[in-house]
């Protein structure tokens, strides 16, 4: 008999809608039994919409009152670390929206709390879970695609000035960074999940137009341990929005173009001469599952039911966060940065900007 998991949503803003909607598609697997928000009106409206009975003004109240299998952290990024540590301290599994923390120091605190707990910490990186990405990973495990040579990972999005009217947006201390931290993270997390360990990055970052403390554009060249080289662009300045990934293997080019989520139709494979059978293998491996929260949630409940570790782990998330910190460190020091070199002695360990962003640190008024 399939186990029914009891979950709660912490923070009932915009992204909580995606969690509630996705959970509704998994009604036989899990149930949202409670929600938390400091805004009583917003909490009531959300719970009424999704028929959630139990309502709390704090995570502490929730954990004291409910027996839970999983909490969804849908709060602003600056709250994730403390809330994750509190839930793990109560032996409740945590699923955090991105970014999972503001700094590498925060990630290490979460990992320490996880190690002392019976529960697990996972991050929402839903693009790993569509059948297109899983199909590519399957083909990469064999020999037919050949060696990965080069890749492109572009998150070219647009945000107007009004997007930053919320006081926590565009602030290093509250959001942790700009599009490198909060927007492009989904695309290059997928890139890393496929290409594996990165080894070195050289980057630039700029604040070109938006009224923020953080960057609104970054570009990086990333080398991988397997020899591949990728370019990564993260931007909030592109009126023609797209998310684009391209992988050039010796046997084929695989491309993905979408905006905020992909289907099988978002992917294409172009074989090199002599590798035409790859087209058949590619099409046979697609199962029609789009990327999205529900796909990752299903994988999490599968893992919990089997006694396994829910994806995406804190170790996985830290590798992605390490790349973010390295992009900022390279951009602001104008030097290449190696994976793992940002330790407790680095100013970028406890602050993504290393307290050295080259532009003014006062947010422009709207």
C-alpha cells in the first residue's frame, strides 16, 4: 500500500502556489495538512483556496502542533537556513526553494544540522526531473554520444524595475545575489547535474540597468573535470526571454530551449555524420514527462517510501552554490577560481559578494 505523506507549506507567496498545485496532482501520495505565514490575510486566502485546514503564524508553532514528513520552504531566501535548521532539529525532512541558502557558510550549517538529524535536506531543482534531462543522462552513461566537448547555458530573462519593489529582492543580504543566484541557478544546476564536477571558472558580473545592489548580468567560462568547457550567461536584461542549453558531444549536439519549464518537444538532438542511430535512441528514451515541481515531488516521495535519500541532496546543492560563489569571486577579483577554493578564509564564503561588489551598495530609490 502506498504511504500517504503529510506535508506543510511554509510561506504562502507566489511560489507556494506552484507547490500547492503540484501537490494536488499527487493526492494519492501526499497531502498538505498545514501552512505557515506571518501575514494572516495571505495565509487565510491561500489555505481557503487549497482547502488546508491547519494554519500557523510561525514554523515553531507548526512543528509543535503537527506530525509531519516534509516541510516545503517557500519563504524568501534569507529565511531558508534558519528554518531548515529548525525543521531538521525536529527530525522533519526539508524541501527548500532555491536558492537553498545565501552563502556557502549557510550551506555548511545546514549540512551540519542534517548530519545531526534523522531527516534530510533537499532543494527544488525541478529541471533535473523531466524525461528530456533523464534521457540525456541515460545516453551519456553509454558510449554512443561520445565525449562532452562544449556547452552553452543561457538564462536570458527580463525583469522590470517594479519587480524589485519587494524589499527583499535585489539585495545581497536578503536574496544573496542577482540572476546568478536566483534565476540562472536552475539552468546551470541542470548543466552541472549532467556534466559533473566543474574545476575552474573565469567570470564577469555587472549592474547594467536595474535598481539593485546585486548584479543584473553575469557571464562565465567554466571548465569541467571531464574536459568539457561551458559558457554560462545569467541576465535579467533580455526583453526576448529564453532559457537555452546546448551540449556538443563528439557524436551529437543536444539542445534545450524553453522559458520556465520544458517538455519533450523543447529538446532536440542533431547527430554527427555516422551517428544517425542516435536520433532513434533519443526518441525512444522520451516518456513525455515535463520538468516541474510535481516531477521532483514524486521522486522525493519515491525516495522516502523506499527509505532512500530525497533528491536533490545538500551535497548536490553545495556544488551548485560553490559555482555561484566562484562566479562572484572571479568577477570581483578578476581572477580564475578553482572549485573548492572558497573556504572559511575567503570573504566569499560568508557573503556571495565578498563585500567587494564594485558598484554602489545603496539601492536606488524607485
